[in-house]
């Protein structure tokens, strides 16, 4: 990287970077049938979508380079919402907050998907607090950002992230986003009905390319939620792709490719559709621009819809969750990873003042599937290892990236030692990725233990034991 140190440090902490891609070819694989499982308490489900409706002029969040940055910061207050970055020129497609609530016995899960570059743990805390004031409490709350790089900025309380890629905090913008999230959750709660679920997995290849030249994960996870009479209630899907199909020159607000695919699914099914990202640390889209967005979105939505139609509903209504605050290694910026091999390895900059030393992971079991959140961007190889452990205990297992927090990239030691952008933005050293992956796999094991104990108890009751 041939750039001044200061510029490199800023770029290091940017939330993502678009990479040029090649052609695309889609292949698919149908979902596997779910096994019969013991019946549990009745399941209730509700879902709702709310338009965040950010005002014109809100800066876009995600790219920190000069293409979106004002030449001179707005010291003259020319723009009501922008200071470091250029104001948006309008809204190309809606910025949405979508909520899904699942309720079984004493277990209550709130899952919100929002068209943002990332989320802060303070947003999760505020969401819980506002809902608790309404008498709504949940065993687990997951707030998943799509990681679009063309969503609204100006919502972060972090001055560092605000300067790097999100722009200075505008309280009104943060409030609009939180109000939409709370509104979606409250409406989803009011619309709960007896429900059944199905889980399946498809594949899409050719839509993404590796930043490190290693195999990627083609899995498309689908959670199907329907009423007891078969009426669709909600769809939640999971796929690892960076929201950088749209280039840095884009100044219109957009959910990027995941937003486009999700809208196509909502139009086809007439229900709220929640998108969650996967282990996306080394994943870039294979195409760019509006034409590339349409092509990839059509391939993704087609595979998700095909998988939805093939998924049988399960007799199981299992729902429970575990959460854990994990300790991370001390955050440090590797100057070598940012500037190149000529820099000594020992030259690092402590950034504990700006980045957390702890993060929360949430793992949930839904029917025959398990899902675990990651507070940032996990490398594919680590994500696949986590999923493999989950599939030892559940028929399906998925990694949900950029959820409940954003702490940068989490890589294998080998990739961390190779100076390049993603290593530069990996702020917890060689051990960071391993620590997060190990704790995520441990949470899948905890869910598996709960599964085994609950199955034993249910069978004992069924047989009068």
C-alpha cells in the first residue's frame, strides 16, 4: 500500500472496500428435508417492516475515501446532516428495518434486520430499554446490519467511526433509525399468531469472489415462518456478500444488492423478509454497478424463493437462546499490515480507547437449526469451521455477521500476517479471529447440550416418565 501513514490508518478502520469482480454464473442446490423432532410448546410468530425514511441529504456510510468526502468539511453549516461527507442526492430504494418475533413457552426472540453498514451495542441496549418500557422483554435480541455501503450515516456515537466512514452524529438521524426499529418490533409483537417453521439451505456460486484467493461459502440459509394453516408470515435468509456492489461514486441511498434481493422476495411472497449477512470478511461481490446489482440480486432471490418452496414445515417448535460476553485481545493497529512488508512487525498502535475489549455473542436454536452472531466480519474459513461444529448438533447451522456490534475483521493467523486491507482492518491481532470462532463454536455446543437435555425430558413426558 503506497500511501501516507495517516491515510493508511484512516483507511484501515474503514468498514469495507469494494474490489473489482469478474463474471458470474449461478448454480443451486435444493434444501434438505428436516427430520421429525419432538413437539414442544406452541410457537407464536409475528413480523413487520418499517421504512426508516431518512431525509434527503443524509450522508452515505461505508466508503471512507475521497469520492464521498467533502473537499472541505462543512464548517459553514451548509448541510443539515453532513459534515465530513457529501450529502446524499436522494433515496434510490427504501432503507428498511424489519422485525421477526418468535415466542415459544418462556422463550422469546426478537430479531431485527436493518439496512445499515453496522450497528453499535448501545443501539441494542436502547432498543431493549425502549421495549422494556412498553412491557416487552425478550430472552434474546439480535440486531443484524446488512452491511450495505450505501445506507445512511450520521447515526454513530463513535467519533472515530464518524470521521472514518459514517459522518458526524446527527441525533435526529439516530432517532429515526431507532424509532423505525422499535416500531417494527412493536408491530411484529402485536401481529403474533400460532406458527410453524421450516429451515433449508440452498447454494449460490458466482455471485462473490474471494479477497484472499480461497474457497468461499456458497450456502444460502432460509428460515421459513408460516401460520398453522400455511399462510406465510416471514422469511429470514442468510448469505455472505459485501454490500459494495454499488461503487463509491453512488450518492443515492440504497440497500445495495441484499436490499434489492430482499425486495424481490417481498414482492413475490407478500411478507416481511429479513436479510442477514454471513462470514463476510474475505468476500467481495463478483459484479459492480447497477447492472451487476440486478444480476446478482435476481440470482439470490431466485435461489431463496426456490429453497422456500421446497422447505417442509417442522413439527418442532424448539426455541431457546444463549448469550455470552467474550473477552477480546487488546486492540492494536498493525502499521505493517497497513503500509507493507518493509515496516517492522513490532510497530503497532494501541487503539483500546476506540475499540471494545469485550463483545456479546448470541446463539439461538430455532427448530432444527442454530444461528450464532458475530460482532463484525469473520473470515470464510473460520465461519465454515463454526458452522461445521454447529452441524454436529443441529441439522442446519449458520453464522450471522455484523450483528449487535461492529469490531472490524476477524481473520486466521495466516491471513492476518499478510499485509493487505483486511489485515490492516483486523484490529485484534493474530488471535482475534481464533478467539471469536472458538467462542462461537462453544456456544453451538451449549445449544446442543440444551437440545439433548430437552429431547430427553420431552420423551420422558410423552412416555409418562
